[in-house]
C-alpha cells in the first residue's frame, strides 16, 4: 500500500492513498477546469540551496534568467521594444498609448507626484525575514510571462489615462450585449463625440481612454439590432470617474510603495483582455473558442471547449501575465430533439416524454437560445419553458384573433414541414401569459452557449481528462496563446524561470509496537507494512449496508477482512456488528439508511461507524454522505464495489487508515512535532485555523454562501481537526459568524461564533489555552484582501477577548 502525500483529506491520515474507491469524489470540480500553475500564482522570489547561499534582495529576479526575461525593477531586455500595433481598433489604440506611457525615458524623481495616503484599512504584511536555504536547488518554469514596464516617471505625460463610469439604460446584465452596445457607440460617435479616442471597455461599468474625452459627462443614444432581429434603443451615460496613474504601479513593483495599486492593475488588465473579449466567449477570467483547441463530447448533449485563463499580477519579478490552458462545458449545437435523446438517454421519440424527463429537459434548456431552421433567415429566440402537452395537442390563435389553428397544421401549411415527432412537447418562447410554441425538431441550439448546471461524475471525469496534459504539451499549448492574444504590449514569449528548492520529506512517527517506528517517505509515498497507527481508534457499534446488486453477498466476508486489518494496525474494532448487516436496492437509499438509524437508536447503541458498499452505478455518493453526515449524524465509510470485491490488502489498509481518522484516532504524527522542532508551532501552545467561503454556482440565487472554519484540536502534533460551518448572505466573502453576539431574554448578551467555539474546543481537548493563532484564509482576491483582513482580524480578536482579556 502506498500513500501519496500522506493520503486522505486533512492531517493524521498517514499513508492512505486517495481515490482508491473509498470516500472518493470530495466536492464537485468547477465546470471550468484549469490544471497546472495558473490559479493564484504568486511569483515567489529567489532561493538558495545551501546554508552558505547569499540570497538576493526581494526585488531581484531569479538567478540565470533567460535572455529575454525582465527583472524587477522591470527593464526591457537589450534590443527589446514595445510593439505598436497599427490597428485603428480601440484596443490597439489604447494599448499603443499605454505602451508609450510605460516606456518613456525617466525624469528626475523629484517631479513625481506625492504618493497617495495609505488607506486606514490597508494593513501592510510583516516584511519577509529572509530566504530559505535548505533543500536541493533547481530551476522550474512557471506559466508566468513577464510584462515589461519601464522604470519611468509618468506624471508629466500629456496623454494621461482616464477612467469613465458607464451606465446603460435599460439595464443589461449580459457582458456580451454590453460590449455590443459599446462597440456600436464607438462606431457611431468616435469622430463626432469621442474626439477620435478608442476606449477599452470591461463589459460592465468601466471605460478607459489614453487622454481625455471632449466631455466630462454625456448621455449618448444608440440603436442596436439584436440576434432576434429586434431593434432596441439604449441610452449610454459616460461620466469621468478618475485619472489612474501608472506611477504608483512602478513604485509598488520597486518596493517603494506598499499599498496594492488595484486601479493601475485593473487598467492594464482591461486593455489586455479587450481584444480577446471581442473574439472569444468570455467566462470569468477565461476565454473559449473552437479555434483554441479540440472540442469533445461530455455526454447528455453537453460538450467541452478548450481555451485559456488570463490574469495580470504584480510579482517579485515584476508585472506578470499568467496564462493557463482551460476547458469549459457548453451546449452541443444540435437540434433540440437530438439533445432530448442524449440528455434523457432515450432510444426513440415516438412516445410522449414522462413527466420526469419533461421537467429534466425544461430545467436544462430554460434560457437557452435556439435558431429556427425552417426560416429563410437566422432568427434566434430564447426558450422560457416546455409545454405540458405534446405538440400534436397544442393550438393557438392567429394574428387575426379569430382563427384557431393547431401548431402541427400551422407548420405544415406555412413552411411545408410535416413534423416527425408530434408526441414531443413544444418549446415555449415569448411570455408565460402568451407563449409561442416551437417544434423541438425544427430548433437548433445556438453554438457557444455555456452549460452552467452541475456536471455529473462522468462529465467531470471527461472534463478533467480533457485538461490533463503532460507538462511539455501543456507548456506548448500555453505558449501558443500568446500570439493569439495580440496584446499590444511587450510580453515575454518564454515562461518565467524560477529558482526552486526540493525539500527533504519530514520523518513520520508510528506506534512503538510496530517494527518500523519512524519512516522517511520517498517521492511522496510510503506504506503501512510493519507499521502501526500511532493512536488507534475504538469502534464498538457498527454495521454494513450493501447497495451493490452485482456483489450482493460479499458484505460479511468483506467486513471480516476489514475489521481484521483495522485491529492488526492498532485499532480496537469489535468483530461483530451491533445490528445485522443488510443489502438493499439502490433506489431505496433514503429508507434503508433511516431504518438502520432507527434500529441502532432503539437498541441504545448509536452507531459509531456505518460501512457502505456503494451502488454499481455512480452518482449516489453525495446523497449518501448528505443523509449520513448532516441528517442522521452517522460517521460513514463508503467503498466502491469493484475495488472492495478485489479483497486487496493494500485496499484494506487504505480504508483502515480512513476509518481510524474518522473515529478519533491518529495514523501518524510528524516526528519533528513530537521533538518540538517545528518553528513557530511547537515552542508554545499553537492552534491552526483554516477558513474558506463556498458560493453557489451562477444562476443559483436561492442558495446561501457557506462559510467553513476548521481548527487543530491537539498540540504539538497538530493532526486532529474540528470543523464548523455557517450559512450566510449569498456571495458575501467576509465570514460573518467568526464572532457574534446575540440577546437572550433570560441570559442577556450571549457571545458565540465559530472562532470562539473552536477555541473552547481546543482548550477542552488539550487543557491548554493557545498562545499563538495561525489562520489560513483561502479564496480572497487582492481587491477584497484589506476589507476581509480588517473585519475578520477584528472578529478573531473579539472572540479571544470574550474568553479572557489579554
């Protein structure tokens, strides 16, 4: 049995390998899959390899950079020049002027404008004390492309950047439509009202120009013909908001100013994204198009498109453009009748849809745009629903408001089309009060529409396979995106070279009764041969439920071997179940789990563990976990039937490690923790927190955001963690319940909150008060960082002082 990186989820799970069939699939991957070094890359500085290595200052680039790599302060390499595209498009024009602005010769520093006062909420992080030296030194390539920003004073450049606030009426929520409106406005008014300025637009509220427009505030009217051939009128109000100055970006990159230059970065980011936004389908920070890579089926009428993620970030090396390959789910551009066959897995369409399938199709297609293929022009419309009755039973009144005609007859007489599938329901467009009926077989789904619903397990696997590439192939695909972008700024064409260090793995401590008491992992792997869990858990009350029809009779033999393995590795596991094992059909999951819960509660033997052999078909794991963990309060261990049926010792070891961690045991601990040799952790009682907020997917407006906080419950080992969750306002990133006060009629003011609860739990578990708190916070963007830090740090302090002053 091998364990990759310690196995399982969270600490204390030893060498358990993840994804071997037990408790698989924790969490739903994003439908936009992007692997590799994209994400939140931070461009770390240089590091050495031995204790005698003299590290460079933080602003310097890594040693031995490629010839074309910029260093910080970023200076264009020898012979390099910013590109000045000759295009007269808005992007090219603004990019050119921004480039000129960035590459001016420096002037005396004394002429620089005074730095803006730091915001009171902006907290400067402590300075880095130095650079690490241990480990084996190596060079790695990161998907960062350095953007050359000259060390110049920009204050006296006459074409200052201007930021304008844009308001469109009637209000538009689609960035694509917003961009179409603004393109039409520029085409119509560039000469007459915009002073020949060609702005860059972010698709929402911000417009940027190099140099001022001839006005500070103006409302312009444009008419736009939409996809359904309707002409709509829009009023666009453009008002001067601010004058961003790139000088502060230069000061930040050189280390002379510590407040993050959000506005300057936003200007450059909008410029870099403006051209791709006109060509490709934009999803968040990513762009997708069929020309950017292969497309493939995900099943159920859904396909994936390839694309790339793009993000501009300041790093210790300078300004960096991060690009990564990505993939996203889209509707297949097929007839709706074909989509129904794929989505509902039907063999033919001669019979009416069941109510279940009809509702499924309605949910999948609501809001999707389709094109009628029987018309002479490409008219598109948006689906608002699906009729309850088959199209053969539907009638409507003609424009004369007297004649009532069936939909089937109308299409036969007007378009000479005889419907093949009259038993299918009709698509509805228009309004619920006055719907217009469209035959599914005559409507084709418009290409390029994102599928925003949750993907099933098979679709997720297919999407991940599409983006899983070997590093050299991924590097080639990422590099190809650079010339595609036509950025208009001088961006290094090579991936950044970063100095790295491969650290020696920490030694792991196991129980002294085993033959191997300490193990040194090799290449991230180790096994449980000749080892025993450092603290074995105890299981007295347990049972097993088998939902597999193919392996109906294996429960007893499987559990006997699993219990034997748990006991051999140091657990105290009762050999006989507290209530009888059982098998059940996959369609009776809810009732079976409830029966098990009631039976164990009736015997006054609440289950400590429920072993579940999953159904043969995938898709039930989430439901089982939700029922067991959140509704019944039962700790469960799920096993895939195919893996369980192999009766492999390696598999039993893996499952035993997971069970032990779940019932309160510890598989292994860091030897350095036992010896008190982990700096800033083992010298004084320390509690480690981790926190993040999960937001509902786009379009899911009825769901709350969920804040989760975990904290260590032992010291100095730091292997056992307790978690608490709290629902809060939709899409609010600040965790609102870290500390809270409520009024009770009897008790008066009651203090509580997640941090306070976990601090109390730490004290009860260790009998010590933490002298130090280390708080890991995930998912906060640069723009939100100061706000989140201000609020949450205050909440943590209040939670501490509510327990004991000082």
